[in-house]
C-alpha cells in the first residue's frame, strides 16, 4: 500500500512485513530540494506512481524497484 502520511508530510510505502517506510528514504537519486509528497498507486511489480514536490511545483513520477 502507498499513500500520504499527514504526520510526516511525505509519501509512504506500507507492507505487513516492513510497516510504514518513508518513500524519500527509499529513493536513491532524489534531486536536491525535491520531496516525495504522496504515493498514488502501486502495481504487482512494485512500481509506484508518486507525486513529488519542489517548492510550490508538483510533478508525477514513477518509482521503480
């Protein structure tokens, strides 16, 4: 499951095995100042559709396992 944590203000990935993980801690090459704000969807292959923000600008992105 993916989504947005209102407590942390970031996107998250959750599984029964690992619990809640901040998507920002899982992305290797996140540009400076960019934050994964929301996890919108995940498929069976583990690809995550997310929303990233940088200042007041937002963009969609695909996170690959």
